[in-house]
DNA sequence: GATGAATGAGTCTTCATTCAT
DNA sequence: GATGAATGAAGACTCATTCAT
């Protein structure tokens, strides 16, 4: 029993450390950009040695993958909470804001789909299990989008298009607005503001003639 | 006379080489990704020495900027040809396809707006003239989008929104669809196809209830 | 306890290596000139890899600075031991010989004052602490010169000039004699010998009419 | 006759160009430092092509040598004009100022004696004739120093030391004062001013007890 | 004679990864 | 388990020198 307990404690501790490292890496990614995320900088910020990072992650790539997983999980949970919403417009806006958070934290630096494709098609040293996790999670996020779109309140918006085919449409819009408005700080020269562009997009999408 | 001619030839030749280098760099960018675009790799692919690249471009940054300029110019010209179109839907689709070409070639790897912002706010060694060119060109592309949107045929789509505010909406949609569907080769696992998603987006946007 | 001990050992070892690298660099500087001191050559001569040098020194500049500091410290100590001397002439000669060692080792290649000025006025990546150390040390050396000159035994030499103003005079003489006689190996074509020129200078300076 | 004339013209023209190039190089050396003196920068500033420089100078080294020769020649002439002076102190001061000009222009960057030694002892690609010229000129400058020192007005200063042995003494002093006070711009932090240090040195040297 | 494009070895510096302790 | 020193290939960039035109 005691040994088993001990092992569990160890495991939990290990999982804790992993999480810490991921969070530290995220912090650096968000605040200083992708080039600043080096094993050294992460180790230093986490109060660990360089070598230790490799006890928790086989690779820098694996660390990145775990960051991606973390953020996507967060997005997944956020989307889950939107499913019950009654007001179609409000729900979509809320989701777009969830996406905004995701985008600022990591979507800005890594395109999940492209990343997934690259990792699958390169003889990378990536743990296939984690890659599958990523794929599953991505599917889960998209599935939630679909659930939201299947909410009867959405019907007038879809204009007859099946919910499954509306997924990429919604996703494109969120991606596009984020990409256009969030790459430079607010009040940027381009004059594009996330909320305004989102509102205008919604207007074009949903305003009844 | 002969000397003048000679000088002109030299200049033309130089411009040619510049173009060749840019094209080689684009080729590498498109096929192997942005990290594969190193001075060495470009030089090798262009059949030149490392030092020679620096005869044509002050910096790696300048080379990138020139790539951007070239592609944006191409996009600008393509958009220009769309202005006269009568069928709003067809025009927008055509523009989206123009954007697709741009995206595949370079938009995928470099976000112009973000790039412009970064360069402006870092004491980079970038030729300010070229940076201004980029800004002007970007403005020109956006202006053409506006002209297209001011075409009376577009009126029913805008639903009263001013053309100037519809610009980022259209741009977001193009960006978003491209981002979602073109980061991995066609027939990718995500199952998202550019044309189909574009069509569906247009359906949601324009279909009368 | 053991851990503390271990840490101390590590630190000492690190300091040792630093010193080794500095010495290797000095060796190259002295024998092959300043242009031969490259990170590669130092690494090779120290039996280390290029990257390793950067574990001990942030910069090539920092390595140089440390060399300077080491030599200046040595000079400072040497000067300190001269302060008590009774025979003014002997003291000055001894100091000139101390300076000779310093000059041969590094003064010949780097002018401290000019170096300090340049580093202060360029946005170099130099550790400001080290730069301050250099400034302090330089001041200390000069201060010791002053103390020596304030020794009553020096009075007849100064002929009423304040000691503080005699500092640059003494310094100039030491620098000048070194500069003239030590740039090429002894028995050089110019026929100028350090000891002889020094003696003659002292003769002109101090011989009573 | 015409052909001979033509050849002479050519030769004169060539010599002119050489001179121009040397002057341009000096200008760069003085204003921007030794690292800024590249074949390219010189060619550009002289309005010539890179290749052309090599028509007039076999080497970058040869160009430097010619610069040295030019400056030393100037110094030689300046010293020549001091020979007749009656007031020993004034003459020495004037010579120190001549040296100052020389130092600021090139002595600061190149130590003639050391340079001569290096070139003699390295299998450099230097024109031996030019090297001899340099040696001769250096001897001439030193000889003039001797003539000045043999001026009866100097007698009280030498205190019995032969003029030939006083040469390096004078030279050391000029070198040293320049080295100490001219490496950073006037009003530098070190607080050493050329004129003041020179005056003080003269005071110690010549003030009768 | 004159040109300037081309070369390529060499500069400093970074960083993911490994391994002896 | 944990460390962090060590590695070395790779990055961008420079510059004296050459040579085809």
C-alpha cells in the first residue's frame, strides 16, 4: 500500500511539474513571442535546470504540443459552457471572445491544423499519443461548435445549411477576425478593432433584409 | 549612347537577378516553410554564393520585404481587375480566390499587418522606403476592396453597413477561410475544402431568407 | 553541508575555467596580436567548443573586458607595493617596469581610457558592472600614482606642481616610453631600448642642473 | 615626343589618383576609425570602383602604408620648420603639436615602429620599396628631432645627455601625452587635456630648481 | 584601363540536446 | 532523480580580392 501510495504521489508530483513548465512556457509565449520560448528561458523561469525539462518532455516539440493541448482544452471548456445559450447572436459573440483569448495566447503563433499536418507528415520525434490527443481535442472543439449550431436558435442564421457544414464557416470567421485585428496591439494603425469588426460581421451575417 | 545602353543593361540584369533571388526564396518559403528560408539555402538554390545575396538585398529582412511587396502587388492587380464585375457573388468569390493565391504563396507565413507593425516599432535595419511602399500597397489593396464593395451590386449584401466598415469584414472572411482550409494540403484530415467553405460562407452571408 | 560544499566546488571550478579562458586569450593576444583573438581561436586553444566560451562570457567584449580587468588589477597591486619606497628615482623606475609588464600583456593592444570611452558611448552589450569595475580600478591605479607622487621624497622632482597634476605627466612618460620601445621585440631596428630610454628620461627629468 | 609626353601625363594622372585615394582613406580613418576603412568605403568615397583601387594599390596593406608615408612626410616637413627656432620651450611645444596632428590623423590607429616590424617579419605582400621609404622617412623625422635637440638653445634641457639619446626621450613624451589625452574627445571623463598635460610635463622637465 | 558582380572563408552568436557527476 | 557544463552545427552578415566584360 505504502509503496503504491508513494508511486502515486510521485506521479502526481510529476504531473504537477509538467503543468508548471507548460504554464511558464505559455507565459513566455504570450508575453515575449515564440522566439523567446527556448528551453533555457523556460527552465530559468520555472526554476529548474535545463536538463530537468527533458525529464518531463522528450522534446521542445513535445512541450509545444502540450501547450497547444492545454490551450485547446481551455477553449473546449469555454465552448462547452456556451452550448445552452438561447440568444444565437450572444452565443456566437461569446464564442468569438473565447477564441480571441485562445488566439492571443497561442493561435497567433501556432496554427493547430497546419501544425498537426506537419507533425503527422514529418518523421518528427513526437509522441504519437499526444498527437492523437491533439486531434481528438480539436475534433471535440469542432463538435461543440456543431452542437451550438444545432441549437434551434441558430436556425435562422444557417438558412438551411446543415450545422456540420456551418462549422468551418463559423470557425473561419472567428479566425479571420482575430487574425486581422489582433496581430498588432489595439488602437493599431490599421484601425481594425476586434469588437467592432466582429459586430459588423455579425450585422452582415444576421441582419434580416 | 553605347555607354548609356550598357548601363541600362547592367541595371536590367541586376533587377533580373533580384527577381530571381526573390523567386527562389518564395519557392523555398512555399515548399519548406519559413524556417527553411535562410541566406544559405536561398544562395544555394539560386546558384549564388552567400555574399552575393547581399549585393541585392541589404538584409534578410529586406529580401522578405521584397517578397511581400511582390505578392501584394500581384494581389493588388488581381483585385483591380475585379472592380468592374456586375455579379456581386462572383466578384467576391473571385477576390477570395485571388486571396487564396496570395495566402498560399506568402500570407500563410507572414501576416502583413503584424509584420508592418513589428518593423515600424523595432529599430530594424529595414529600408524605410520599402516599408512605406508596403504600407502604401496594403492601403491600395484595401482601397480596392472598398471600391468593389461600393459597387451598387453589393448593396443588398451590406445591409446598410458603410463600405469602409465592410472592408475588414470581407478581409476577415477571406483570411479566415484561407487560414482554415489551406494550411495543410488539399484533402487534408480536417476535411475542409477552400471552395466548399467559401461557398457555404457566401450562402450564409447572402442567401435571402 | 555537503550540498553547500558541492555548490562551492562548482563555483570555484567555474571561476577556474573563466581564468583559464582569459589566460588563453591573453596568450593569443600577446603572441599573435589582437586580430588573432577570435572566439574560435580562443576556444580551440582552451580545448573547448565555441559555445562553451559563451558559458563564461556573455560576449567577446566581456572576455576582453575581463582580460583588461585582470591586468589592471595586477598593475594596481604592483603600484601598491611601491608606495612606501624612499628613493624617488627607484620608485619611479620600478613603477615604469610594472607598467612595462602591463603594456606588453595588454596595454599595447588596448588603450584603457579610449576603450572605456567607447564602451560608455556605444550601446554595447557590455555588463555595466564590469565597466564600472574597470573605471574604479583605473581610478585606483591613478590614485596610487598620486600617493606615490605625494611621498615627500618626490618633492624635488615635482618642482612645485601638485601631485594630482603630475599624475598624467608620469603616466604619459610611462606610456610613451613603452609605446616607443616595446612595440617590436627587443633589439629592434629602431634601436630603442626600454631601460635605456627610461634612464635617459629620468636623467632629463631629475638631474639637478 | 608626343608619346613620351602622353606617357608622362598618364603617369602624373596615375600619381594624382593615388594621392586622391590616399586622402580619401585618411579622411575615413580620421573621422570614422580604422574599422571603417574598407576597400569599398574608400572606393565609394573616391568615386571609383572597387576594382580600380587595385590598379593603384596592390593591397589594402599598401594603401595603409601609403597613408602612413603621407602623414609621416607631413610630420617631417612640420619638424623641418621648427629647426631654426630659438626658444627651446616654444620649439618643443610646437613639435608636440605637430605630433598631435599626426597622432589624431593616424598615429592613434597605427604605431609606425610596430607596423614596420610586423611587415618586415611577416611574409606580407608588401612592396619592399615602400617599406624602405617608410623606414627612411621615419629616420628622417628622427634625424630632424636630433637637429632640433642639437640647437644650442636646447643645451640646458639636455643636462649633458647627447642629442641622439634625447631623441627617444622627446619622442616618448610626445607619444605618451598624445596617447593619454587624445584617445577620447576633449573634455573627456579622464579630465586629461593635451595642452595642460603638455605644459605640466614641460614644467617638470625644464623648470629650474 | 576601368568596372563592379561574385566569391567564400571568416566573424560573432544562439540553442536544442546530451551526459558525466 | 536532478543538474548544468559542454557541444557543434547553424544562423546572419562582412570584406579583401579576383576576373569576365
